[in-house]
């Protein structure tokens, strides 16, 4: 009986080792596929030109950008209109210093993409992208309690 128990333990150990080793061999390729940023997936993806950037996440595509316009809304949220020449697209990035509620938006000619603020102090985030040919504006939609009304603040 002792031999049978030892054989079963050995068999289970070998099976687990083989399974773990095969996972390690496959993992680098899977991990690499997620890390590789390819702005062309957005910019000229599928031959559809600039509009293929619409709604895509700038961070996951590696679309680094520069701030082309910025400002602070009345509720204290700092917003930036960001542009990536590599991806030929814009997005709105925000810094929510005080934990205000609201919605960051990127508004183009025919598209609007939104990101709801989580409303905690120090929060940062961004909207999906809008293609450059959309002539987008970076906006924040929020409730301004001092006036008791919803407001929209935009930069472009």
C-alpha cells in the first residue's frame, strides 16, 4: 500500500510539473501579445483610416500624447485635452483632486465618449479616443452644488 501511495504522489507531482512547465512556455507569448502596443491598429486599422481610433483606449494601444489644452472646472477637476500624433487621435485626461462626481467626455463632430469619475480624491483617468478628424473637445460634465445645476466645462 505504501508503494501505491508513493507512486500516486509521484505521478501527481510529475503531472503538476509538466502542466506548470507548459504554462510557463505559453505565458511569455501571451504576455508579450498584451504588452505590444501598436498604434497602427487604431490609426489606419483595416483601411478605415482615422475613424478606426474612435472609442479605443489610448493606454492599451500605446498612444502617448501631449496636452494641447487644459483647465480646471468649477468643481476642482483638472482636465486635459491630449493628442497623440502617432495615433492621430485625442482623448480627455482628468485629475480629480477633491473626489468630485461627474463625467469626463471627449466630444467630436459625430462622436462622444464618456468616462464616469469614481469620485475619490486623487483619482486620475481618461476617456476613450476620438479621431483627429473629429475636431474633438475635452469636457467635464458635473453637478455644481453652488448654483444647484449641471454644467459642462470644455477645453479645445
